[in-house]
């Protein structure tokens, strides 16, 4: 079977980006990648059926490429529309979108620009710290994440990220303090308990704090048990080997095994498509179609069935229905406007247009 390749060069700000999509017959994957200045930013893929005909595969690769292109173009349109806005929510959405797409330079520039008019925003410092985390610049990460926790001391994620930055610098005492704070704010923070256990083991090895190194075996074991109880998928081969080493009193080996788990992606966000939709919807020049919104609603409904107790998903589903209503109202408005173009004195059409405007004013 032939390998099909599509590519487009997209200009944004002072940079050009290469979007390249092709299928891998060996893996049965369609892979779409975005590059900036020859450097890979991110890749996404989707599996395909090996029984497809060449024509069907060509159409599938081309369709995936066009979808990926649309996502990138939507992000750039959104940025052009809101980059200089004073709307805090829109600017945060833009930063989140750059961050999600691993465009850390773009996200960092946007944060620093926005900090000039929002110098006391803990969210901006948190994202800036997280960017430096992704770039393995942990001293800078500690600086900005500390600032975020000083401005807002009730967000567990802020303290957790700060703890990870300290841990990467072997600043075990500070890491332990941050993880404990994160777990205190959120008693169900499985990752905080797991990383806390790893921090205790690391401290026992580097001996930064003698008191914290006492009774490290039962202390760390309790942390890992809490983490596993809250998130059973921690239990993989590395976890089992680490626990066995810990039980045998081999702290170095236990740390070696368990620390590897902290290097894996902490938690895949299954709901990032919500952010993608908002960027597309809010940045669109001509608006999204009713079909686009209905497809988004079906995806949300599928997620709510899997995660029935996730309040945010139920909220997003409600917003999606409101967006659908607005899109349908827009179609209705077009019809009323056409009626007025035929009969300028059509009072009922004028009244309905006013009603639609009143209903939609201020919504998203």
C-alpha cells in the first residue's frame, strides 16, 4: 500500500510552521506533525484499517490533514483576534491553547505581554512556571510557581507543580512541603501522594534533612498506598518492583524504580477537545456550523456517559446546547433579514431580530 504525504506551510506572527501528514503502513497510523524552524512541536495520530483501498486511504489521510490544518489555523485566527484583548478569559484560553500544542515560546511571550496589565495573576505565573518545567529549566520554574502560590494559596495544582520542580532540583525538603500542602488542599490528589513518597525516598538518599529521613520506609509506603488506593493504574511493573525493593529496605532501588513513574505523563486530559472546540468557535471568522456543534455535543454526551460524576463535563454540555441554540438562532436571523430585504416594513421580522439579539448579547 502506498504512503500518502500532505504538507502545508502556515505563517503566523514572524514564524512559519510546517504541517506534515502521512500514513505509516507498518504502524497502520496516520501521523500529523507540526514543525517550527525545523523543530518538531508535536505529533498526533489516528489508527486506520489495513483493509482500506488506496483511494479510501488517500481520502482518510487527506481528511486528517485538513482537520489538523483547520485546528492550527483556528488557533492562529483566535490569537489574532484576542492577542491584544483585555478580556482575561480569552487571553487565558489562548495561553492554554498554545501550551496544549507545545508552542511554549508562543505561550511564554503571550504570558509576559499579559503580565504587564495583570501583574498579580497567579494563573499567569502558574502557566509560566509550567512552561519552564516542560523546558527542564527548574530554577526558573520554582521562581514563577512560588509566585503563583504566594498569590493564590488554595490551588492544589500550584503546590503540586512547585513540588515537582523542587524534586527535580533535589530540593527534597521543599518538595515534601509542597506535596503535603497539595494533598491537604485536595485529599484525593493521588499524584501528590505518589510524588510525596518519591520525595521522601530521595531525601533519605541525598540526606538533605535528617529528621525527614527517619522511618522513611513506613512513611513512603503509606504515601504509595494512598496513591494506589485513589488511582489503581499506578500499579505497573515498575511500581511492583519499587514496592518490593522498599519492603526489602533497599531505598536506592525503590527510588530508582518509582522515580521512573514520575517521568511519565502525569495524567492525560481526556477532555482537551473542549478547549479545541472553544478555540475554533470563538476564533472563527464565519462561525462554526450547526453540524460542528452537534458533533461536539455527541462527543460530550459520550464522555458524560463514561464519567457520569464529572460536573465540568455536564457544564460544558449545557454550554454546548446554548451554542447550538445560538447557531440555530443565527440561521433564523438570516431568514428574518431576507424577509426584511423583500419587505422593509415587515414589523414581525424586525421584532424577531431584536429578540434574537437580546438573547445572544453577552453569551460567550
